[in-house]
């Protein structure tokens, strides 16, 4: 059996894992942001005709998978597995989406790192010979997340300047083995360890998650012998403005300067004038930015090689109420574009 | 690349995936049940010295992994990955356990089917060459689950006769590639589809989950050409007394008679006199019964070949409050003992 691990954590996919299709849906606020023109569909309002925000999130997740399949004239039965996760308790949006699909389902949870957890697991299924084609999808909805994880939205609680804004958005991806035309290929993946530096402030998750992101980035460079210059872009999932600076600093402390090509999905998705304070967050953040901005840029040839490190704060309201600090994780995936 | 799928959903592991160690911890009620003597540790009370039931569950999950490792003189750093999930919102027990391990972590959610989701994914990681050794663990805690998913426990709400009793229990498993002495081998796995027959009664989850279990069992026989006689035991995770009968009937309707060798972990774990109504449920049900009863029976030679189909009700309190029916799933794993 061929060992596909490099170093301690990194996985080298021996077969080309092609991202053959992808789609994104976002809410109105994200549609008005700087990446607005790249998303496949923008909701007119946060309910979009549904009776609850939770139902809207589920519809968004389901619809983004349908769009991704339709772009390549694929049907649901063409998928061997559907991998999905979201922020709602019991990953409700993913479960109810899977219900309508009739495709074997793998429910995953990594908070806002879920998309990359899914992309890596999906690639493992294909590279290991367990599947030919898988769908991976992920979502979050601002209002559904706020009322579940923080305060009743009607209360209008003032947000701290360190708080991030949960993205209303979803992204869906179709991965295939041995695709003839390989414009977007997943070449490597790295599944992270849980890091908790003792931060207990649930309104500053960027700072809490930054050490986990740094750990995964540093580990990847140490495992592979690569360095930041091997990438056009290193991009974290949702550290926001505050966590981004901290991550860059932590990575530099280990001798890797990523200042020249490092960004964060949560920084890119909103304009500073949109009153989101420290930036975007949520499973839908990296899920929609990858499909709505990064991969299109790769197809245009503007980006050739990216390292996406999605970050997740693995807290729960219960753990916060019980005085716990915030365990965090970051999973990474390397995607190569047209050469 | 070798295709490891048989039929539509079943996976054939080409490399022997050995279950080299396992451990279980249960609460006092489960310890007093008919399987009580098989568990590694029985809590004296439901708190076991912790300040909350949630912390007790996390300690139980962590401790069961430690016991499983210690039985084979293994250390945490010997694990390539840790896969875990539980019933608490944001899979809190698993996340906080992973925090203390320093092992790359894959968070999964399949409600009470989570253990088998983990065993199949763990086997995939090993069979695909991505890992040499993985830890898989799963837990539930009666009181933590009740107050989160149903009613405040202090309220003492009367339970319906169709309701099941969430098991306080955890199970941990160490899977390895190419172990020299293979007494317990995972040979096949099947990841299920989400089935929802329109049942909306959250106090009768056995009936809701039975069609999902039947779907996975029938699909497995159709995929492989095997029949019920090929197993010493076919056992579902937590259908309980009511769901068990329904599952048997649904499988028979497709021509497979499992009446002679079919049981359910939720039926076995409690004595009818323990006032649990329809039987046991929860992630910890199949997780503790497999480690505390089934695998020991296999090592003794009393069982040679089992098909464990863990069942999960993918509802959430929010989905029930919003009038939704219950989506369900069942994942299966075939384990061979001493030949």
C-alpha cells in the first residue's frame, strides 16, 4: 500500500483530483461587497421567500449543489457521495439537503473549516479509489447563526469591534477522478490539529483561530519543504482583519514570511464600509469566496497555485457558558490552476 | 486506480483493517444492564466528579480513547488521525477531546450513526494509504442529551412508551493497517443515504430510523450478492424494540429474512425492567455495545462475522419546532473475527 503522507500531516494526492464544477450563492450584503459580481446567485433578501432563515440556508445549500451539477450537465445519481456540513445545531442544513438528494451522505463538522475538511475527505475518497465523483458543499446564514450562537437577532445587541459578521452564503464543488481537462486540480491536503491558546472571548474568534491557522501553515511548509514563494496566494478562511495580522506574525516567528501573498476570505468578502467590524466568518465565507472569486481567478489564469487554509472555532454556546476557552482548527488544501 | 466499490454503495477494503484495540465507558444505568460486565469502566454517578454532564461526557470520551491506547501500549502520537462525533451541539464533546490530543482531527456528525461513519472513514483512510493508525470515538450522555434535545431534565416530563433512553456511554477504537495478528478485521463498509418517510414524531425515533436501516441492509445484500445467512449477527444501532420489528419487516418485504440472526444494540443494552420504554439510543449506544459486548464475543469465538448498521435520526430541535419530519440515515460495517 502506497503511503500518501508527507511528513507528519500532509497528504499528497497521487491521482489528479479535478474540481470540475462549482457554484456559490450569497445573501444581499455579500452581493453588495467587492466580490459581488462573481457569485452565481444573490438572494434578494435574507429569507428569499422561505418562512425561516434556517429553511433559507438549506435551500441555498441545496440550490448551489444543483447549480454546480447543472453547469456540467450532471445529475444527482452521478455523485458517489455528498459531503456537507454547516454551523446549525446537528448540521441541520446539510442533513435536510441530503434528504432530498438520494446520494450516500457523509455529515462533517469543523465549524468554519468545514469546507476544506470536505474537500480533503472528498479527495481522499477519490484518490483512494472509493469514489469517482463526489459533491462537497457548505453553508452559513447570518441570521440563523446569530440567533443560535449569539443573541436573538431581534434584540439588536451591539457588536464589539473584534466581532466578525457571519456570511450568508454557500458553496458547492464537484470533484472527479481523472478528468480529461484538468484546469483545477487538488494536489495536496492537510487536516489540522485542535489548538487552544486559552482565548475565551467568543466575540473575537479571529484571534482565537489564528494560532490554529498558523500551526497548519507552518506544518505544511515543514512537511513538504515548500515555502511561501511556491504559491501565488495563501489564503485563510475567516480570520478577519484581526486574526489575519496575528496569523501572519505567528507564521513569521517560525521563519516563513507570507506577508507578500497572504490574504483572508473574511477580509475580501466585505468592503470596510459595510460595517462588519473585523470581517466575515462562517462556513459560507470560504465556501462562497473559493467558488465565487478564487477559482474563477484561477480559470482566468490570474492565480496559478493557491493554498486555502479554512479555520474553525470549535466552541459552542454551552461551552462558553460553562467557562471554557475556544478550541480551534484549520484544514488546508492546495489547488493548482492552468499551468 | 483500483475501484473499491461493489454495486452502488458498498466498499470493499482491499487491505486488512484491523481493530487492534477498543474500550468502552458507560453510566451507572448501563452498568446495571445485562451487558454491564463487559464495559471497561462504569461511572459511579452521571456526573462522575465533574461540574456538568457535558464535561462528564467529554471526560468519558477522552478516557475511553486513553484506555484503548493503553491496552496496546500506544501513545497519542502513534495516531495519524482522530475521528469523533457526538450528539451535543457543535459536537462539543469531540472537539474538546480533540483539543487535548494533539492529533489531526476529523469532526463528523451522523447523530447515532456516527460511530460507524467514523469506522468506515477510518478504514478508508487506512485502506487508501493515507494513514497507518487512526482512533475513532463516539459518545452520548443521557442528561446532557435530554436537556439539549428534549426538555430540561429537572422538569421531569413524562416520557411516551415509544421514546428511547439516550445511553450514557462512549466507545473508542484503534484501527491499524496490516496488523500482524488480525483477530478483528473490518472487511466492508457502506455509507447510507438519507431516508425520510414522513414521520415527524420526535418521541418515536425507532420508527423513523427503521426505513433508513432497512435501506442500507437491503442495499448491502443487493450490492454484494450476500444474504443474511452469511452473518452470525446483523445488528442495528439504536432502533429499539419498536424500530427493530419494523426494520425486520421492511427487509423481509425485499426478500431478505433476517429474523433468525437480527438484533439491535438499543434492545440489548437495557433490561426491560429498567424502565427505558422502547430501548436505548444515542451515539454511545452502538459505540459502547460494540466495544463492551460484540467485539469481546468475537474475540471469544462466539461470533465470527457481524454486520453492524448504526442508525441516526438527523433531526434537530429547531427542525422539529419548524414542523419538519425526521431525516434518517444508517451506515454499515462488516467485521470478521477469528476464522
